[in-house]
C-alpha cells in the first residue's frame, strides 16, 4: 500500500506503517553515517547535545557525492545500515523516529524499533541519482570536517522508501525469504 508521510514522523504515524508498505516522505530528514554516529555517541557520553533534535527525527544513512551545478546534492543512495547498529538502540531510546538505509539490522535494533514504536525504511540501493531528485535542499549542520560523512539537513519531497521493520515486529527481509521458500 502506498502512503505519504511527513518528516519528522510521529509515533501515531509509525504505528500505521506495516512492513512492505511503499512510503513517500516529505519534510526534513538528516544524514549520518559511521563517523557521524561515532561522534554523536561520544557527545552523548560526554553529556553534550546532539547536532539536531533527535525526537521523532529520521536519519538517512547516506554520504552524497558532490553536487552538480544547479543541484543541491549529488548522487544520494543509501549505505548499509548494519554499520550503525551499535549506536542505533541508544538513539531510538532517545526518541529517533525512523531510519533509512539498506540491508538487515541486528536483533538489538529490531527490538529497539518495537520498544520505541519506530520504523526502519529501505531506500533502493543503486538508485542514488534518482533519489537525489527528491532532495530539494541540503545543508551541512555538523562535523563538516568529515566531508561526505558530515551531518546534513535535507528537505525532501516524495522520497520513496519501503517499510522493512515496523513497530509491530514485522520484518520484510524475514517474511520475504519465507514467502520465497514456499
């Protein structure tokens, strides 16, 4: 089922999403990959604030290529989400609403998604040039020295994703494999 949602995402909205839903996101999302997650974790350990409000936020695991002339961003495909798994449960417990990436998540992350009524979306890998057309603006807001791994604030319009892990404990990767085996 196709759904259109706004970012940031509210818990009432995540509760309406089901594994396998096609979703189009419009609003503000943030990018953060490995190095940015490490820095955010270190900041939290020191008792410092994160570079953006985590409450109901969406983090897109993506490091863009340089923007071409007249575009806000270059190719913007997802990166493998499992590399952020050691940091994710804590961010979910702090209020993170959703994550966008590709690939499977650890059991700890899946449990934190259910516990916090969050959601994990997949964006199509290999389609970074097409996905970038949904990004209307891009601004580095933290860790500029990390280059493509800096934290960016993105404004997106009808950004296409698929619900992989929903807050009800459903996991598209698991259910799709079971269906395929039949």
